[in-house]
C-alpha cells in the first residue's frame, strides 16, 4: 500500500483545485453550520478496489474529526452494489470533499479493474502484465499503485530509475550494440539496462551486447516466437505494441516474459462509484 505521505499531496491539490478562490459556496448557502451527515460509497459495477485511501484522506482533510469505515482494502474484488466505505462527517466539509474522493476512487478502480482483466487473460502463461509511463500527469504514483492492485507489475516510474534505450537513442548512437555498451559504461551495477528493437536483426545485435531486458516493439507473433527461441532464456523479453484484450493471450503464449500495456493507464474507463447520503 502507498504511504499517506505520497497520497496526501495529490488529494490536497485536487481539493484546492475544486475549492477555488471561495470554497464551496453551494453548501455554505444551503446547509446550516454544524450539520452532520452520513454517506455510503457504493460500487455501481463490479470491479477491483484501488484508491480507497484517497477517500479517507479527502474527507479528513476537510473534517479531521470525521468517522470513516473502510469496508474493503485496495486489491479486493467487489460485486456491483458493494459498499466500499461509510462516512459520518460535518455536512459542509464532506460535500466539499465528495467529488475529489469520487474522481480519484473511480479513476483508480478503473485502472485496477482493467489490469485484472489483462492478468486473467494471460493466466497459465509465464507472462506478466506491466504498465508504462503513459500516465496522467501528477497521478503516476497512484495509477501505478492501481496497476499493482489489479495484479500487474510496474515498469520504470520515470526517466531516472532505469535505462530504456528507444529507437531514437539507437539512431543517435549509431546502433543497438553501441547504445547498450555506452549505457553499461555510464551507470553503476544496480541500474538495469533495457533496449528496444524493432526486428530480428536488431535482436541479434542486442543479444551480443547483453542488456538486462530487450523490448520487442510491434513484433508479429511468429517474430515473437523466433525471438524467444533465439534468446533461450538468457535475457528478459518484453513485448510491446499492438496489445489489447483480444491480442494479449496470443502474445503471452509465445513465451515472452513481460507484456507492457499503455492502455492500463491511458485508456482505462473510470469505474462507476456512487455516493448515497442521508442526514446525520
């Protein structure tokens, strides 16, 4: 689970964006000061939970004395109609937090739910489903956490935690092998080196340079099978490009180790989570 210190700044920034310059003028105009209310966060569709702590932190940011009962934990699957959390809080404060809590919860549950679908689609193979850096600006840590909740694994978090040599790097360096050699010479023993190749000729060049991971970009299924055979388990192989729920099983069955899927974060639909409120 992500620690609060990483989640809270995102939640507070979202609250500040919504509160604007004058706060919640609607609630201030309509609801008496000191009024209390109870509310239930309920799933309108089945899914996988991620981001429940965003609900807790959003409510507590507005009402530190609120009572919050989280019914499930991140990573739990739930059915349509499931109660995810119950809240009792100052009415004005809670209504100011409501949309931020729902936005983050729905977004992250959507990612976790889509990830779980991909993971289930490759069940029985050795392939693992990984995310990419195609995330919503400012939400990367939360969205990658949601991928973990769905059973996927995280690729690099940014430009600083692993070397990933792409086609443009290769073009400037003059070749796959030269790019890998430069990378190896420039970093310490704990920094992994991955290189992207777009054909079997580049694969052979990459194998000779011995990176930690080779990304097979937009390979056909026969090409993927040939790459697995040539590599013979010596180096981790990652398949990327053209991946969707219809194609992912076939890709996994070629024997690759990892399948990276940008859609997990850039195209996941928000899960429908509703709020049912009653007077406190």
